[in-house]
C-alpha cells in the first residue's frame, strides 16, 4: 500500500481549493498600445475582436474614437464614429465641442451607439443614437447611420440627459438609463425595435441619487451648486438581480479627480436598487467597487460586458497619479454572494 496517497490527495484538494479561491478574485489586465486618453469607455465584442468606444476626439481628429483588440491586452486605434460633430447638434447646442459617453450595444440586427452632447455644468443636454450593421471597418456594410435625437433635458428639468446606457430586461423590454448630477440617475422605456422612446410608457423612473449635504466650500468651476455627484449609470442582469453601476464624485480633473465606481442591485430593472447594507441608491446608497490606489486616481466612467461563456469584464478609465492623464483600464468581474468585485492595476 502506498501510504503517500493520503498526503497526495490532501495536497491535490488544497491545490483545487486554492485554484477555486483564486478564480473568484478579479484580475486587472496590463494594457499596451493605444490606451492613453481613453475616457468613458464602452466595450463590445464582434467575432474575435473587442471594440472600445470613448468620449471626445480620436487620435485622428474624428469624434468618438474607437480602439480594438483581439486579446484585451494589446490595443490599437481603429477609427472614429463621426468625422465631425453632426450639424444638427451644432445648431441645437452651439457650444458643444466634443461628444460624450458613447454606449455600444447590439439589438434588432444592428449595433446601437448612444452618445451625449452637453456643456460642463449645464443640463441643457441631449442623448442621440447612431447605428451600424457591423463594427468591422473592412466590411462593405460598415457605415454609421445618424438616427438623431432620442431625448433631451432643459434648464428647467431636475435631471441631465447625458451618460446613456441601453439595456433589455429579461422580458426583452428595452430601457435607457442616463443622468449626471442634479437629482441623479433616471431611466426611460424604449421601443426595442427602433431604440427610440416608447410611446406607451412616458414615465421618467428615478434609480439613484446623492443625498444633498450642506457644503460651505465654494462650488468648483463648471459644476452646479449641488455637486454631490453621481453619474455614468450602467445596468446588467446577472443571476437573480439587476446591477446598477455608477460613478460617485468628480471626474475630469486630472490629479484632483475623485471618481470612484459604486454598485447596487435590484430584483426589478426599475428598482429599488440597494447596496450591501440595504440602503436604497435613491437615498444615497452604493457599495464601493473601485477606488484610487497609489498608481491610479479616480477610477470610473465604467461599462460592463457579460458574455455568454461567463467571461465578465468591467472597462473604465483612471488618471495617472503623476501626470493626471486618463487611460483605459480593464478588470475581470468576480462574483461572490451575488456581489461583484473588480481590480485596479498597480503598473
């Protein structure tokens, strides 16, 4: 009898436990290539290629830059959506210089890219839609089609129509979440076929907000008076819950950026969304998902990709702690006790 067998079995069981435990830990990707300057990234996969869309001007001068990769590590410039800001946006919002916060999805046989136009500190904003049959620029079918305005907010509204995110619920009803500052994150029902506002449900649903707090400090330039900030909503369905990812606090301020990614969950897509402590996100709740580390500041502006084979990713930007410049970041999402976790790299 080989008396070393029990020791071998024990060792194998320990190794198996270690592997399973490690598999539950999120892993940050060490990215290379065209990742500098990426802001508010949104990710999708077509075939073997991952595409990331970002805010503002691309390196070639176009609007809403596109980066692509086959391995999620090496990234290259793959073009842009618009050569220049559409004329109808220039007419409607003359001060707009860049287009913001693209959100890419696939529905009804086309890729849908929702995006926003606005001015810093203003809620006279709009969300628009552009579509394409394919994301492969080498395809003869590659052509972005401007679908125009989806919704807008005015100075008299208590919300801001930026940071769009498209999602279909488990009943295949379509929704658009959006919002930044003011009274927080909102949602509207969409027509799943067209991707435009649904005629049968015109309600504006409230999902999350920051509780206004007395703040005697002066308001930073370009911000509304109530600047307890929440923005960048992104909703996914996983397991038994819908998860609402948001960003708290301030982006876009280089070394002074205080962004952090938060999350809550709900049984219904319209909420209420609760954090780990059971606090409603509509009352200021939120569970911390990503925060600054000694290498990167202000992680946020996130999007999530839930793939059929169980590969879950969160894509976001963060600011270099030395230069204050943003760069693309990617982490796997790990799930434990029906809550996600993510990692911010240290290189």
